[in-house]
C-alpha cells in the first residue's frame, strides 16, 4: 500500500503534463495554420476580345500586385459561361448577352462595370466575291456557338431582310475562325479581335460590323454575389486597376500596346488598330451608366433581353434592374 499511492500520484502528474503539452502543441499548430492561410483568389475569366486587354495592362503595370486577383485566359465566351456555371469563377469580363444568358440560370450574377461598347469591333467577314449580306444566301457562315455569335448574325440578317434559315450556319470556336476561312471551309465568318485583324490582312471583305447596331453589343465585368460579400477588397482593386490602365492607355498608347499585344499574337500597331472599333466609357460615364436613376443602360439592356427572348437566344425574360451593382464604380480611386 505504501508504494501504490506515490505511483498513482506520479501517473496523475504525468497525465497533467502530457495534457498541457498537447494543448500547447495544438495551439501552436492552429496559430501556424492561421498565419499561413492564403486569401482566396479572385479568379477573373478573360478571352481575346481587345477591350479586355486593359485588365492585362493593369497587371503588367503592377496595379494588381499585393492582391489575390488571378486573370485566367479562356479561348471563348462559351468556355467562360460554362466554367462560371460550374462555380469555378468569381468574376468574368464578358459580353452583355452572355451575362444575360448566365443570369437566367445563375441569379447571383452582378454587373459592376461597363468595359466597352463595340462600334465596329465585331464584324462579319466574307470572301472578296461576296459583296454584301444579301449575297450570303445559301452560303456557309462560321459562327461561334454562343449567344453573342447568334445575336450578331441574327441582327445582321434582320437588317438585310433575311433569317438564319437563309444561310448554312457552321459552328466554330474562335480559334478555328482564321483557319476555316483560309482553308475554304466557310464563305464568311462572324468574328473579332486577332482573327478579324489577320483575316482582313488576308483579303477578307467586311460586309457588316457592330457600328450598324450601335449600343447593342456591350462588354461588362461581372462578379458573383458571394464574392461581393467575401472578396470586396480585391473586387475594388480589380475595378480601380482597370480604370487606371484605361487612363494609361489613353496617355501612353505605344507602351500599352507593346505590353499587351504579344498575348494576343498581334503587333502593337495591329492592337491599336483593333481597339478603334471600341468605345470605352470613362469612369464618370460608367458611374452614370450604372446609376439606377439613369435609364439609358437599363432600357438598352431590357431591349436586348426582349430581342434575345424573341429570337430564342434566352430561355426566359429577366428584369435588368436586378443585375446592376454600382457600389464599386462609385468607390473607384485613381
């Protein structure tokens, strides 16, 4: 009996020490984990539309340093829509019609910036012997399989008194436009960006461009509603950087073109030529456009919704008023 009690006392003290040591270790591990937790990336999907290059210019100029902004290259808007729907993106630079297409299935979409209006940047190019839209009857026309491509060809043919039933639509990804045209697989193509530049140099004839439907082709920056709640600081940095880059482009066009042209595989001169078909609203104009008291953009968007529903490019109608969020554009610091 005389030896049992001291042994039990010793075991009890040992257990106390072990418990204390375990608590210290667990606290240290949790502290280490918390100190090394990296912020969630703000994943922003971008394709090769020239208007989106201000985002890459902002990155090149260091405006996105010390942020978690991650610009991701996509071959087309179609892929952007698919990945966003799978909840693998927080943001995207995308055409308005594609934003509307997304909003029919993802009510979390919010439009926070108008990047540009296409006023000649989107085109229909044809073989030299095809003089106009009416001459497309029965011809093979390459169209990207998304709402934008369908919208442009639909509106262009409407202006010529035709419908898509009058042509042979060939579904093509953006990366296939140039090769399909040069190889004679198609007679005409709805295209933009580097493909437009290269096909015009090849001898293609422009028979339609977006300046003929002014205000209808709009490019916007969208974000996920959840990202607004959880990553507002990086979203603000994204918007701030975009407008800083827009100012830099206006003041230093040659250096800007030198920085971004290699990504799109065109020369700096070709890049500057490609953005002539765009109107990029300033910060002040953006603030007016996204203001709910200013009906201009709302009315234009609602008209676009109606046209897309009528042509079965949207599965249902939407209320344009619910899509816009101007908090970030109002808080921009240059």
